[in-house]
């Protein structure tokens, strides 16, 4: 991601029945890449998969994918949702990193060494600090640790699953329903490639410390040291997470994320054929995305990008900006060809509150919209006194003639 406030080419103002006082108050960058730009080649499709996606982490834009909204079993990628819930509850002060978490007999029997699934090996009927238990779940993919954490947070795994679903709705995961904290096969326990990518994006953006546990290459519980099953951690230094998954119903799954420079991408491959193949396919997708796409920060939050005339106000202008950074993803090398337009009402009348939506800024490439954001007032504008309001009323009438 290139941190710049410059918008591509001379910023045109679009009206379509609307008008703006002036174009953004930043100069355009040098324009025009050479003509004859070659098209981006198709993304490398995983050799065996039920669904896959490549997403730009900054924008949430889908760069490529197949069956991205198909509901499938997510296997142990589920534990990313478990991590998210724990991080959110920690942030609210409902949990502490050193909370003693009990490895209950239920967690041990359901997710421990005797189940043929991934386990961490914490001793039954003994406690371990929450942070240690979480790392056992994240790095070792321990089902026993996931169940113990769920019981600690919500009293039971069933109650914890309800929390997972509530947070999933907040994130915008429209095709997901969680029945447990582990990802073990269960009726109705489903997600989608897009939803999982959105989940990874949310964890990275909102809880970077919790996300950082995913890059640990190994973790030790008692006498047992187990490696992280994400093979890309050893093959690509830009990869710093995120989670593997596998069982007979789901196949081999991998959500991976990498950051090169200021750009971060997230890939999800579901229903792969082997541990090796899911890594190879994910690596190919990440390499393709970094090679052919780039991200740019066009506007920072809460900074003026334009001014608009105000009628009947104590002041005659209001600064407009965006409440959240406006970032766009586009084919690499096409940045100078982007165009920006701003739609605002032709007549803007005080009073205006700070943060009030005034209009919209839109960014297009080749005539297609690639990003948009609300334009909001950077400051409040109070209503003017009687005589100024009367005078402006006359002027507004005159302008409308």
C-alpha cells in the first residue's frame, strides 16, 4: 500500500444533477502509463479445491476466487473465529491473559490425544494461563485447548458457539454458522471462502497481537513440542499466518496471509487434496496477487479533501473529508489512470453537524467504480443570524432563476 494523499490524474468533478464547490485540494500525480497495457493473466486455480479466494486485506476487495460464497465445512480454520472471540472479550475486559483456564475432563476426552485429532496436551483437571492455552490452540491447532477456552469464556462450548455466531454477524459473515469452537465436523457447522477471508481480515485489523500468535512456528506444552502446520511460514518470509484445517469432510484447508511492503493479501483454499498441495496453491495465489495488484491510500481519515459553499451559516464554507481512510486496490501500474468524482448537493444549507454526510466520493477505473466513501463535514456550521439568513434566502432565489 502506498501512503499518499494524491489522487490519480486531474480530479474531475461529476455532477449528474449534483454539484461541488471545488475539486479536492491536492495536486494530481504524473499521469499516463504507456498505452497497450497487457491484460492480467488468470489467477492460478488450485489443482483440487471446493472453493478458494484471494482478498486484498486493506480494502476487502476480492481479486480472484471460485465458489466464494458456497457453504462448506471450515475444519480447524474455525479456530480463527475462536481466537477472534477471545480477543474481543479480552479487549472488553471480560478476560485476562493470565486467567487460569481449566482443562476439563470434557475438553480432554472430546479434543485430547485419544481422539485422533489435533491436540495440545495440557493436563486434564489442571489449569494453564489463558494466553498459553490460546497459543496451544493457535499453533498446535489443539482441539482440547479450544474446548477448554470455550468453556472458560462462556461456560460451555454450546454457549461459546452462540458468541461466535454473534461476532460473525458483526463481521459480516453472511454464509457462516458455528456449532463448536474446534471445527470438528458437526451438523450445520459451515462457512465460506469469502466469510473466512473477512474473518482473517478482521482479526488482523482489530487484534494484531492475537493475530501475531499465528506466525509462531512451534509451541511446547509439557514435554511435547509441536510445529505449526502452515508450511508457508517456512517457505515465504512475507507469510505471517494464519490457519490450517483438515478432516475427512472438509479436506485440506488453508487460510494464509502475507505482507509485502505496505500491501497485505489473504488467501483461502478449501477442500484441498493434501497438506503440501494446499500450501503450493496458496503460495501461487499470493504470488499472483502481489505481482499483478497494488493498493493505494487515496485519502486519510478526518482530513479535508474539498470545501463546499454553505448558505445561511455563520461561515460560508465547510471542509469535507472521509471518516475512514479511502484505500483502493487495482491492477499494478494503473494508478495514474484512475479518476475521482465527488457528488454533493448543489445547495447546502446550515446548520450542519460535524460528521454529517454531505455527499460521496467515487473512484473509477476504465469507467467502472472500484471504490467509494461518504463525504462528511469536518466541522460543524452553525446557523447565521436573521439578517444573513434573509440575505442568503434572496441570493438563493436569485441563483435559482
